[in-house]
């Protein structure tokens, strides 16, 4: 999303700043009507660009996802199994070597374009979280899949026992919601989008409200 901050946003007065941020929304429809909606908005980025929270920086340009050659084709069931393995083995068990099998060497993560491309970017994210939350566990709540795309809604939980975003250990147990979208090509993940409640996480660690 792109917008100009021309009016008050809660207690934050208008700044006139031009801002951009990302969102992921998942909707459940029954008989053509929306009956359940889950959404994750990068509220932290919004407040940082408004100047209410420090730490905003311009991210590097987003690289294009690699073009699939079609040499390997997978079903949506196989793609779901790969995402479940990524969460179970890489994120929950810390088996970083499994990422090399599941993630394309040139896979991109536009949500975190400052991270390295390919499996190394995912490994870096896992290390950062596991260093701060050694007992981190990701629960998959919902899975949606068709053709070469898999979307999940998840809950992330853990105990804050290491430094996270310059915040010293608090010993607090946290739990936040998030959504991810994975694109597949040639039997591997070629693009990853993710949003989780970073602002809520910081609040649970005692930063802000």
C-alpha cells in the first residue's frame, strides 16, 4: 500500500509524509460471502515512517523471482508438504540444512529484501529468532493452496531469552499471529512473502503499549 499521512492516525498528528507498507489478507468465503478474515499489516513500518517509532530505513529494491524452467513440476499437495517441512524442520527444529533442499538458490523474500537471496536468507531469519527465542515454535493454523502458490496462517510462540532487535532478554513468553505466501517453481520455493504482528511482539516485550 502507498499513502500520504494527511490526517491524525490515533494520537499521531499528520506528518505529510509519503509512506509505503505491505499487508497479507486471508478470507474465508461461504456461498459468496466473507465469513472470516485474517490480516497482517506491517503497522510497525507505518509508525516508523510517521516518526512515532525509531528504526525506519529504506529497504533495498526487491529482486524479481527466478523464472521457472519447467524442468520439475509439483502438485499443490507436494507444495503444501514442502511448506509444512520448512516450518517443522527449519523453523521449529532448527535444521537449517533442510532449507537448501526446499528453497531455490535464487529465491527472493520481498518482505525482507535486505536478507540474502536463496536459502541463506531463510537461515538468517531462523538464526535471529532462535537466538532470541530458543524454544520458538510455529503452529500452522490454516493452509490454502492452488497450482504453484501456498498460503498459511500461523501462530509464533516462544520465550524471550536472548537479544531481539536490540532488546535484552526479558524472560517473557510471547505469542503473535502471522501470514505467509510461498510461490513454487522447479520443485522449490522461489518467492516468500510474510507478515507477522511485529508491533504486537514488541508490546509483549515491554516496548510501547
